[in-house]
């Protein structure tokens, strides 16, 4: 089973129509080994807030649910532990591995 990842940052740039999800393997919110997901051509953003801490811990990352819309676009869903975020973007996105060794 892979190591549990945690969300450091989950940001949308509405001018550039991009989304950045920064993750870490460290449990203490420090920048450590992890990944950054970079989505482009963002649209149709929905955020549904909730406060049910019994199901998922705030900031824990359990992956994206993806629903293909066309051959180039998809709907992505992520549960942040405090909200369900749904957005559309290009199906292909970039993933950058991070490491605390260069920090």
C-alpha cells in the first residue's frame, strides 16, 4: 500500500485557468517528498463544503476521481476532508515529483 499523502496547497488561478495541487508524504505539513499536479484549461469549478470529520481527515489525499467528458477533457473530483471540489480540465495534466533534498 502506498504511503498516505497530504494536501499542502490546492489553488486555482482563474486568470490563467490552471489548478495546482501540491502534496507531501510528510505528515507534519512541511515540504517533503511528494507531488505537484498541474491542470490546465480549468472550467466549471464547484466547491461543496461540509464538516464531517468521521469520514476523512482534513488534508488527507486519497486521489482524484476522474470522469472522461470528451477525448480531451475530464471532470476531476477531490475530497479535501473539508470540502468536495469538482472541476473540469484537460484530460492530460502534468505531475512533478518534489523532494526535500533541494529545499
